[in-house]
């Protein structure tokens, strides 16, 4: 039945598809909101809802120009543009602070939410629902499984390298952070430098002496979380694992 000049595309079927995209996207956004991430329930819901709407426009928005088969509509072209557009949003969420990269999971979640919305808009509501369930399995169940598996797999752990200003008590603060994260410090190698060298962040304009410490750890904690926490500590210039290709001193 025609509605507002369009022969199809504005019926209850499309309303159900939009509603499914809205609800499933909101579920993912709610989980991110609870964890106080940079993108929460509003961002995720709008991304998924908009993706579904674009898919419906792609499927039904050009039926009035179809005459005698002379115009060919390719719905996949709009879907491809959804992927490109979401890439800009994801790129804005990921940021690097010193040696830590944040926002990767949030950006990946937005990418998946856009796909779920597009899936619902295309009428594949069952697949959209399964994909939403898969998201929660990945972010809620897999991390504990990974931590549990680490107890039975002994892998060589690279030392933790920390550069900090040569102030009394700084090494003690670093060790406190490391042990609070569930690690035991087996050995420490200390190198004293007279001034900040090339490539080390110029955190102090007076170029005060700094210390380079290599900490050899044992334990089942999250080394990346430790690096992130140490990077936030006042007086710490940089923190990374030795051999990390992404480290930048």
C-alpha cells in the first residue's frame, strides 16, 4: 500500500526492524554506559538506529524512480557508506596517551553496533539479535576465560620499563602500583640519567635527572592496565613493556 507517495517501505514491518535496531543498539550502549566509557547508551543507540534507517532508505527510498527496469538500485552501496562513516566515529574515540592506547573496544563496539543496525534494517532481525548476544559474550565472558587460562599457561613475560623523575620515593610508588595490580617484583634494574634525553617526553622544562627502571614481574595481573595506571602517575615520564612495538619514549 502506498504511503506518502512510496509504494512500499513504510509499513509495520519496517517499524519493527527500526525498533529492533533501536533496542539491540541500546543494550550494547547500556553496557558501555555502566562501565563509564567515552561512548555510552546515547551514542550506540543513535549509531545503530541511524544505520538501520539508512538501510531502509537504501532498500525502499528509490522505488518511485524505478520505471521499466531502466534504473538499477544497489542497496549494498549505502551499506558500504555506513562502514566508511562509522570509521570516522571510531577514529575519534581511539586516543593515545603516552604509551597507552584507549578506546579500541569502544570503537569496535560502535563498528559492530552499526552492523547490527544495518542488519536489522535489512530485515535480518534474527542475525542482529545473535550478533548482539555475541557482543556480550565477547566483552563479559571472554576476559574472565582469558584470565583463567593464564593460570595454566606459563609464557615469558617481558620486563616492565618505567621512566620517572629522580625524586625520592618515586620507585616506591611505582612498586606499590605494580604489586596492587597482582604482580610480584622479582628483580629490578636501575639506570640513572643526568637529564631527559632525546625521545623522552620533556615533562620538566628544567630537564631534571630521571631514572630508567626495568621491573621483572611474576603474576597473573593485567600488564596493560599497569602500564596505563603508571602513565597517569605524577612524575612518571613513560611506561611500557620492553619489546612493545608501540612504545614511544
